[in-house]
C-alpha cells in the first residue's frame, strides 16, 4: 500500500502564497506521475497540476502562471505545489495523487487550503 503524506495547507489572504508538499512511500522508479487535485464544497474533484516522470507538466487553465508543480531533485518521490497570487476561489481540499507504472493509483488524505478576502 502506497502512502502519500501531504503538508503545507492553511489559511492565507487573497494575493498570498502557499507551498504544498507530498511525499510518496514508494521508490521514484515506480512512479509514472504525481499531481495535485482539489475539491471545493459542492463541486467535483478537479485536476490542478501534474508532473510526469520526464518532468513534463500540465496545469488547469485557471492556475497557469500562478501555480508551479515541481519534484524534489534528489527525492523524486516528493512533489511540491507552489501557489502564488491565491484567490478565494482557490479554497478547497487539495489532494496529492500518484499513478504507478503498474497503473495503480493512490490518493493522499487531503489538505485544506482556505483563501480569505
């Protein structure tokens, strides 16, 4: 069973920044991709950003230019989500996700991000 340990959520004012971290309990060699999703109250879970083994990235249109996903250069089973210029509509529970080369998929427990006006 793969575990994803998330940290870095919290309360921030609009225009502020937060950095989320996620560490996977599996060798980086097993990981095909890691990413972040979010779910706001009453809404479906949606992709925020994903990074693949070759370091290619993809972002939701609403966060492009403000959010950056990256991997730890040494511990490549750890990813970060740098969130800048946060808006109240970014308030949600953010979930770390990983897909392995075996096609197995795992989720973190979620971390709350709240952006106040």
